[in-house]
C-alpha cells in the first residue's frame, strides 16, 4: 500500500504531529507499506482564482506557477491520502484548506476524477473545550468530499489536545497507531476492506 501523509499544522512537532507520528509508526509495522510524508506548510499552494473552475474544465490550472503540479503527482502515486490537521474554527487549517480546494484541479468535464478509488483518511486535534467537537464537522466535510471525488472514505481519529499545554493522551495515540497499521493493509479501523 502506498500512503501519502499530508501534515497541515504550522507546528511540525505539535499535537497533530504527535498523532500523525503514532499513525506512521503503526503503518511502518507493515514492511510492504510505502509511506511518503509531507508538510503542506513547506509548499507554495495558490488559492483558487477568478474563473478557476473554467480553467479546471479546460485543464489549464497549471498556468498558475506554484507547487500544485508536484503535489498532484504525489497524490496520484498514492493509494491512500492521510491528512492531519489542527482544528481551526471547526475546520482544517487554512493552509491545508487551500490545498484541498485545489483538489478541484482533478475534476474532469464529466465529473470523474483521477482520484477515483483512492482512500482518504483524517487525523485531527482540537481544544475540545467548547460545546461542539470541531473534528466531527471536519470528518463530515471530508467524508462528503471523498464521496464527491470518487474516493473511498477510510475514517478518522480525533483527539482533544489543549493549546499550550502538555499533552499525554495515550488512548488517542494508541488508536492512531492501530489506525496506521490497518491503513497500511488497505482496511479501515474496523477491518472493512475499503480499497
Ligand atoms: C486559529 C485557531 C483556531 C482554533 N479553533 C479551534 C476550534 O474551533 N475548536 C477547537 O476545539 N480548538 C480550536 N483550536 C485549538 C487547536 O485545534 C488545538 O490546539 C490543536 O491541537 C493544535 O494542533 P497543532 O499543535 O498540531 O497545531 C484553534 C487553534 C487556533 C490557533
């Protein structure tokens, strides 16, 4: 299984990174897993522009010079794409959202996409001290996004992690490790073969 992990926090050693590292550790238990890990903050991703969707239909999105062509190549090589993000106002981080907006690049005029059949999974961390769990909203959004793009939703792990606080949530870390182990063999957390 080829897995691309995309980290979406400005903090490469923060809460979401800890959850992601545990997940990658789990993936590595499978010697056949090929894992590529990137940080979206290391790349230049332009926001969508006026008449962007017209350019998508004409396959002219690469006229904007940024790192999307390289990022799209990485996505196309992968069987599974795993996003990790802090929750910012009930959503993914803005930088990661710019990247996901640009997945529109893949849509063909007949609304098929080259992402069809690829797995999509999510890790997120949040303060969690408010009435609503931001990760739940994000999971719904990403599940629907996967469906729209013809991808297979493989599920998500979220974790409550306070800002500027030490963090030691063994249960979430253990879940993330198990999630990674399962993903590396192409199944979701409850063992359904989804690829
Ligand atoms: C701009 C911003 C917005 C945030 N919005 C939320 C939110 O809506 N809900 C929540 O539970 N936590 C929120 N948080 C807290 C972060 O999601 C939380 O601290 C997260 O674990 C940080 O992850 P990181 O260490 O990987 O960057 C927010 C933090 C920031 C900086």
